[in-house]
């Protein structure tokens, strides 16, 4: 896939470093979001602060020396709800419990799902305007949107998923048209029902990406892909971004058995732990990954979005990761 | 043949209006130590009465206590057992609901009755019979981490003793409807013999009560014929995972009581009566048991509370139409 990157005009170093998408929102932005929800500040003021936070995270990523950047998702709440709010056909449900005393509202498909205009393009453009390095376009995938929504309109999960895929294809086209050359499609729910992968999840991903000239990454969390590997390689994307730091060894065995045929972003930093890994731990994980994939296939990033960590933890973890990559690069 | 409408498990603990937040507020005050265990318990009592009332108001023939006191269907049982510790959160099958995973560190034994008091409280307050619900031994074993390394079979044996003792207690407390949940067997159909053996143990302690086994979150068609041999009175199914199950039932018939989970407990769309009735019509043709249930496919905690209530009301209306037609 190095050729595809070059053809897109992307000259990335070996073992490109990136992040999965979200960064923690600074305290002033959390407060502003609360005030906005309570009707106490207007959308323009909120937007100013979202831009300020985005600028800060772009600077932080540049300073860390990451190769492929993200906008940090300062303007998003829940990853499914955000897109549901910006597509036609969606409503929002009453409260549903997820565990303990935690409740959330789910998107509800109430009518024909349609793309009514760019959702993330303005933010992508804003972030890309701040740096020479490539910024990824980021969307939530059709299967995950379907699985995380109630469906009152379409006769089946398949119909709902494919309708979402058609709508999200428009978003992907708009991102590419604006200049995004790397587009990530998050599918944490992709293995919710493994038999649906061949039935329609692959088809949905094809619908999203088909005919769009970009390097596509899909992000899939831990506890997900071991049920659908190696079939999952049929998803028409260039790079699989996998949460692997807590199952590194198992995966190496799995990939020995069924070689990984595409590019892979190894999640090598645990986002669920407060502990900042030291450089050597991460370095050892990279070397273990290199036992089963070629250096030109491998990208390095954290397991998942960092929004649940503090800014200090996030930066500490990323710094260790970038240093580990540098040291491995020198030895290759 | 009779047709009853029933609940099969959880009911949403809170609603959307400010008056329906009581459980959530009490939970958070209890967590931060502002109220005592007894005060929280009394709120849970009140909410339990409330959700029983809602089910009765919807017109159900058989209700549950709504599992208002349950953190989740697995750890609620496991946390009271010797030999079990409770670990971190894990996704509950393919839902967006999380349960705390038991870790088995020693021999599993019951220290005290887990469900008897909860059942007695609900039964005393309900004008309708209360169905007692417990997670079954196979699923408890499958969802636990086996730190002893003794293997799934040993775990199933020990959990089946626990469940058998619970069933004995519930029968002693007057429960006439007892439901054992076994969703995990649909993920590991090759273990159906292990399930059968475990349930023999459980069923032997259950005279005078109808023992149902409820299967959900996967199509049970592939093992349906084997399930007919289980030593239980009633088989209860989630019909939302495909057509295979219905075909198998029509093919093999059914001489046990049967729970038809045709009301989707995981989607807010309200069922079309005609579609449900069509399935029931077909099943009635081959049905040789005494009692059919119309029920949700699973517990209702995956829905907002107002939708759960509307679904039950709609289910009762559909059941009335079926009764008229059959009579």
C-alpha cells in the first residue's frame, strides 16, 4: 500500500505514527458544552472554544512529531449520535442503561436516511489548514451506526446498514473532494454479529469507499476482530487499525497462522490505563509485531481514542510511542 | 390450550420524566455514601412496586419484579457466592449493555439464598403471578473467568447446584413460574449435552412449578430439536434473529409449553399485530403443549421505559386478538 500512499502524494516515513481520533476535551470546553446545553452560551461562542481546543491539539501533535494527524473531535459528543444528528431520518431515544448507573440516548432511525450536506468537512478543512502534515478525515461506519441505533424504519438490519452506507459515501466523497487523502472509518461494532460480515458488512464498506481516491483505514476495537479474522480482510480498505496492546501475543500467533495481507495500525498504547507505558515496553511490542508483518505494512498508534485520558496522560503516552518508533526505525 | 402474556426479565429502572429519575438519583447518592444501604433498598422496593404496577396496567398475565435490584443478570447471582469474585465490565453478548464478569477462584457454593427474598417481596405485592428469573448454570459458567483451571464442565456442575438450590427455595416460597436463562448455549451449540445434564439437576428440585428455559440473542433453530429433550416444562425463544427457528418448530412440533418471544425487546419499533398473529397461527397448527406464552424476546432494559410499556400494551392487544381467533 506504500504505492497508493505515494500516488496520493503522501511521503510517509516507515512505521507512520498516528492516533485513533479523539483527544480529551480541555476543562474550559467541557464547561462551555455544559453551558451551551443549558442554553447559557450561543453556538458561536462554543464554536470559538472548539476551534481553540482544536488548534491546541494540532500544535501538541506537531510538537510530538506524529506523522498523520487528527482534528481531535473537540466538537463531537458520542461517535454515533454526532452523525445521527447530522443525517436526515434520525431521531433520538429516551434514556437506556449501559451499565451500573450509566444511561445514554440512542439514535433512532425513523425515516429514509439521507446525507443532507457535509458533516465533518468544515472541521477537517479547519484542522488541515493548521498544518502541512496530513490530517485524517474521520467518520463512524455504517455497520456501527446501524448496530448502535434503534431501527423503526427499515425492514432489516441489512437494509438499514446499506442505506447508511449510501449516505456516508456522500460524506466520504465530500471529504476527498475537499482534499482529504487519508480517511478513517470507525467500525467498533463490526463483529457484533459475525455472520453479518459476509451478508452485508463488507458490501456496506464497499458502498462507502467505492470510487473514492483515498487511503482508507478502518478502526476496530479489541474483543472484536478475533471472531472475524481472517474473513475481515475482505473489507475493502487499505489499513486495519486494531486495538492490540492487551492481546499482542495472541495476535502474533493468529497472524502467523493467517498472514495479514493489508496495512495494519497496531494499537500499542493502552488507552484504558492511567499508567504511561515506558518507551522500552512499546518498543518490544513493535518488534513483536514485526515478527508477523513487514515494516512497510506497519503503522503505530494508541489502542483507541484518548478522550477518556487526561491531556498529560495522552501526551505522555504518545511521547513514549513516538520515541519507541524512532528507535525501531533506526535499527531497521 | 391457553395463551398467556408474560414478561421474561428486566424492566427499565428509570424513565425520561423528572419524576422517573428516583432510582438513578438514589443510586448515585448511595454510591457516594449519602444514603445508607437500607435507604437505597427502600427506594428499590418502591421502584419494584412501580414496575410491577406498570406491567399489570399493561395487562400482562404473568409479570416479573423487573430486576430493579440487579446490576446485571450475571453478577447479581455470582457476587453472593463463595468461590466467586467480581471483575471488570464485559459486553453482554451483542448488546450495548455491560455486565461484571465473575472470576472463579475457589469451589463455588451458595452462602445464602439469592432470590428468595426478592421473589417474596414481589409476589406479596403483585395481583398477578410473578415469574422468577435466574441466569442458568451453563451461561453463568461460560461468562465466568475460570481462574482455577478446572474446566467449563466443573464450573457448570457447581453452578447447577447453586441454581438447583435457588429453584428449591423459590418453589418453597410459592413460585409457580420459574425461568432459567441460557443465552450462551446458542453461541456454543456443541455443548447442548452439558446443558441437558445441568438442567436435569435443576429440574429435579422443581415439582409444582413450571420450569421454563429462555434462549435469546441468537437463532435457536440449529439446536431446536435437541432442546425438546430437555427435562423442563417450557421452552422460550427470541424470534428476532431469523426465520430458521420458526421453520424448525413447524418441522419438529412442540410438546412442551412454549414462549414466543415475538416482541422485540431490543428495538423501539412497535410490532405490527398481523405479523405476530401470522406466526402464532402457524405455531398453533403444530403445538401439542398446554400453554403458549406471548412475550418479549428478552428483558426490556434495552428500551426506554415509555417504549417498554407501549410494547407490552401492544402485546396484550395482540394476544386478545389471537384468543378471539383461536376460540
